C-alpha cells in the first residue's frame, strides 16, 4: 500500500494570506458603498425613534391620553385616504434619510498656521545639509516648498511634530554615520527636546521617517514570566522591535507586552552579560530580577562588591549557594566556581568518551551574579591579594559548555577596571540610566536608532544581544523587599517569588583550600566532590557512595 505524502506548507502562504486580506477589504468597501443608503435610513429611523421616546417621556401624564387619541386619528385618516399608506411610508423614509445624514464636520485637510510655520522651519534648517550648488533642480532650497520634501506629517496635542516622513536627495551621504548623526541631532532639536525619537533610514528609497516613541511601561512588577528553561527576560521593549509578546499581570489588568529575551545555555551565542549604568540606574534591580528567574531552574552565587545588602533577601534560600559581601568570601566563592566549572567539563568529557549522557549535576545551570566587583578589586590590591575578577576567566571562557553563566553589573567610571576577559566574553550588553551617545556606542558596540533622553526612570535603558539590533529596555520593577522605601505591592511580589528558606550548614568546618595540581597529574583528572556554598563560603559535602 503506497504511503500518502503529508501535506506541506506552501512557500507562498504569506502571499495568499495578503491577497485574501486585500479581497476581503475590497469586498467590505464595496458592500459599504452599496448599503450606504440603507445604513443612512436605519440611522435616521433610530434617531426618530429616540426623539419619539424623549417626546413621550417629557409629556405630562394627564396629557398622554389626548396625545394618543390625536396620533390614532392621524393614522386612521392616512389609512382611509387613497394612497395614504404609500405616501406615509415615503414621507417616513425621507425624514429618516434626512435625520440619518452624517453631519460630522470634516477634519482639517492640512496643517494650521502654527503647524505650517513649524514645518517650514524644519525645511529651512535642512537646506544646508540636503542641497549642493551643483544641483540644477534642488529639492531643498531657501524659500522653497516644504510640501515636496515632507510626504506625511502628524502633530500631537501640544502642536509638536509626532511623525514625519522626509524625502532627501540621492547624493546625500546617508551611508556615513556622521552624516546621519547630524541630521538626527538637528531634527531632535527642532522637533522638541525631552522626547525619544526613532529614525528609520531607507537608503534605497532616499526617505527618512521620524517617529516619537511612547514611553515604555514602568508599572510592571516582578512575576512569573512565561519563558522556557534557558530563557531570561531582561525587560520590555517596543512592539516593532521583537516578534513575540508575553502575557503579564499589572494589578487587575492583563495585557501582552513585547519582551527582550536573553537565551543562555550550551547553544547560546551570548552566554554572559554585562550591565552598565550610573548610580540609581537600576543595574542592581536587573541582577535581582535575573536571580529570581534563574532560581526556578538553577543555582545562584551572588557577589556584592559594595556591601549595601541589596541581595540580603536571597540569603539562605533554596538554590542560593551564597551571598558574599566581603573580599574573603568573594575570593572563596569565585575560586570554587572556577573549580566547579573545570569539574563539570571533566565529568562531561568522561561521559562522552564512554558513550553515556553527562551527569545530572553538570546539567543544572549555575549563575554567577557580580554587582560592582571592581570595588573588591581595589581592596584586594590594598591587601596584596588576588583580584576576584581574575577568577572569572575560567567561567567566562568555558562557562557555556559547563552550564555556568556570568552576569556582571558595573558603573561607567569603573568600566575600564573590569579587564579584557570580562569585556571580551560578555557579548550580551545592557546600559541603564542616562547615558550619552558615545557611552552607549562604547558599551553596546552600535549606536541606538533612538535619541536618549536626559531624564529616565530607574531600569530604563538599552539592550543588545551580540550582533543584533539595539532595543529599548525597561526592567521590571524588582526592588529590595527589605527596603523601607519599597511599596507594599512590590514587596509582596518579590517575596512571593523567593524560594523557601533552607537550614544553613555553618556548623560544618570549611576545609582548607588544596593547592592546584600540576597539569597532567592524576589529581588533575580526578573529579572533585560536590560543593555546597553558604553565606559564609563554600562547604565541602562528601559524595554519596
């Protein structure tokens, strides 16, 4: 019996869908034109009926009887005269058609005087950049017509430009970043500062589209996001930037918001992340949000360089290997993380050589979250000890294969102190808070297509994953629940996401650190015992069996 082939999705499915939509839209427009008289008469009949009900309600009760007698007499006379009912129906239809006419005043067909002056000012400001003396028929000239250069425009309630489509000559050097930056800076200044604009350059069609972006939502609190294992939500962005939405709950309201998803794991091209910002920009909030999401499927080790206690809510929780605020604890925890990375690599390599699956203890994700680690580097240099950032080279270099993810948050003034290893392996970048165009390009590797504003809420910034586009970003509100300034709603949201408390193992002795074995020695190939880390540092736990 021949096997019947399965149906395949046609490659022209999107074209057929678009054609079907066009046919449906054409049919709807044709039906509207044909049924327009009927729609008008129906609207007029509803208005006449409403007027009759209002007349009846306004009539006093003692006069309703004579009114009914008068109406009945008129109906009887119309019914008895020749062609009376036909004339009555024609009169009623005429009155309904007259009452059903759409009397909405037409909108303005063009800009008013103030809007016209603003467009003319924009046109005159662009003349030095979009014109050359050799052009025989310049599109931009002093005293020229701005209507030929501006194809479409919109204004907001304040009278400022909210959308503008600009044509420019083909000889303009739109392929150079400096030329585009000059035009964007000019339009930003002339259209009104304090707003965020998106500039879309169509180099093929010689057209520039300027649009004012709405503010991103800042009222979304921390919650369980609908993400798969290996996906971490960094924040929310514009609908045009991503092709996915997540269902969220904001109070009693449910809505779908476009997210910025960061994928980690063995197949990730951006396994580590660097977040940069100024004081109060929200980098610590981002780390706290990542920690709450990482604890659903993995273990977390937190190193807090400034020691302000921002991660005290994680201490002693299930899956939290440690929250280190001092230099000694940070060195011990990161040294254990480096050895754990090596142990996972050795165990996975042995399993592959023997044709078996990797052990389960090598599959559980391990997250290293470091908040301002350069502060500990200064302390280490003063005491003559090793810089904690040097211990990140192994997790950064081999973390993707070992299931270890490193997230570093630092401020702009200490960015150069992170070292080449951190800056070279953290290809996922986030910039939060006020930042200049130069700072954004230095961290993200590419300037954003929007104009940054000087005043932004906490957690507001930009994100870029590897070589992808730059997205606007708003981090979900994840404040410290132990902070007195935190609202009760956000406090309950964060506390509801924390894992349960576990019994600390501080009573167990901390074994002395063993010296590093020589390469190629038997001790170098022996897998280490599982390690458990508490707030006081890593504690050895004997292996079962």
